[in-house]
C-alpha cells in the first residue's frame, strides 16, 4: 500500500509509504490518501489525525514528477473535480490534523503540511516550494496558504526562488509549532493529539471551521459565521452541556462528540 492508514485510541494515522521516491505522491497514493481522509472525516470513532512519511528522510517530496505531473497535465487538465478531494483542495475536513514532518517536505509535501493545523518538524525537516524550478507553480494550495501562514517576504522567497528553508527557520517564522529530534517526532505529535483529545471534539472542529472559513471573509462575515457555530455548539451539542457541568462539578468531562 502506498498509503498506510491505521486508527488507534481516537487517532487516525496516515503514513505516505513510497520511501524509494522520497514519498512523492503518484496518482494512486493521492487516491488512497483521499479515501482514507474521507473515512477519517466520516468515522465518529476517530477525532484527530496525524500524517507522516515512511522512513527517516522524507515527509513527502511533492507530486511525483514522473507520474503525477503528467497525470495532472493529461487527465486532470485543470478540471479539478477529476482529482480526488483532499484538504489541500476541495475536501472540507474539520477534524484537527497534525503533520509530523520527518524529513523533506517539498512542493506538494509542504502543501500537505500546510493543509494541517499543527506542524511538528524533526530537526532534519526542510520545507520548500521548488515548483518554479520545474517551470510550474504550486498546485495544492502553496501560493494561497503559505502567505497566509508566514510573512509574505518569506513566502515569496520560497515560492519565487524554490529554495527550501530548514526546520529551525520554519519554526522561527511560525510555520511549525515545535522542532524535535527525529526519534521523538511521533511521540511529540501524539502528545499534541492527546492534548486536543482532552477538549470537546465538536468544539475543536467548530473552532477549526471558524478559523479556516473566516480567513476568506470580512471581519463582519467572520463574526457572524463564528456566532452561528458558537450557537450550534452551545445550544445543540451534548458536549457543551457536559463541559460546563464538568467544570462546575470539578471533574473531567466525558466527551461523546454528540
Ligand atoms: N517525484 C518523483 N520522484 C522523486 C521525487 C518526486 N517529486 N523526489 C525524489 N524522487 C526520486 C528520484 O527520482 C530518485 O529516484 P531514482 O532513485 O529512481 O532515480 C529518488 O527519489 C531519490 O532522489 P534523489 O536521487 O534526487 O535524492 P537526493 O537525496 O539527491 O534528493 C530530493 C532528494 C531533494 C527530494 C530531490 O529528489 C528533489 O529535489 N526532488 C524533487 C522535489 C520537487 O521538485 N517537488 C515538487 C514536485 S511538483 C509538485 O509538488 C506540484 C504540486 O504543487 C502538487
């Protein structure tokens, strides 16, 4: 399998498994990733996702230049509905996603990480958008998400020169939440996942949806969107009642994602 997909203790694990090609995404891997992400979205038993790459060199070297780029040129041809939906483009996934970046994240690799909410980098990680070196531009959201996540000058540096930045520089500019030695990467990602599992799962999803939808709204529209989600949480979820009761009764809440 080019994509390993496992579920344990409310966490879904996605491992891009093409280490011989630096975990570059060919059309089959993208299809498998899309199906796994849809399963994760729809499975009430899993609340947080962690995505990583197989091996100790690469998170993902982007679209497979030998197979994916020809597929995009000859099959997709700009008709994006032909491409399986992913959070990079088209799949609305409000469950929190963590990228455990275990090596190079180039092109689509950086874009997969950008489509996650929390990014943990191993010390050997590198982030880059080298597409311009191939005469193309990022196609899974890099031009849109990178300048929304980090200062424009650094995004422009990466997208216009194609040169990668180190894990430490990614931390410095706020692209990643934490940098750790490679052997501690998954444990650190799980620490973040477990932290998120302590909060109301529907609230975490609503918070993510409000942030992401709000980025392309005016402040007034965003505030209205937030109010709609706030009202839905407080008026229509059992979890909100449970969270408030648990605080008053000085106990841990028992979340049910209901
Ligand atoms: N596609 C296909 N194969 C890739 C690949 C990719 N993106 N990245 C690495 N590989 C393959 C190489 O072809 C090579 O295979 P062979 O052994 O069969 O020749 C193998 O992985 C090892 O690669 P290198 O010999 O180049 O190893 P290296 O250590 O010298 O360099 C690397 C590693 C820095 C990742 C380098 O391979 C590289 O720069 N890869 C290309 C990265 C890139 O340009 N990504 C953007 C793709 S376009 C895109 O992603 C568009 C989009 O937005 C969706």
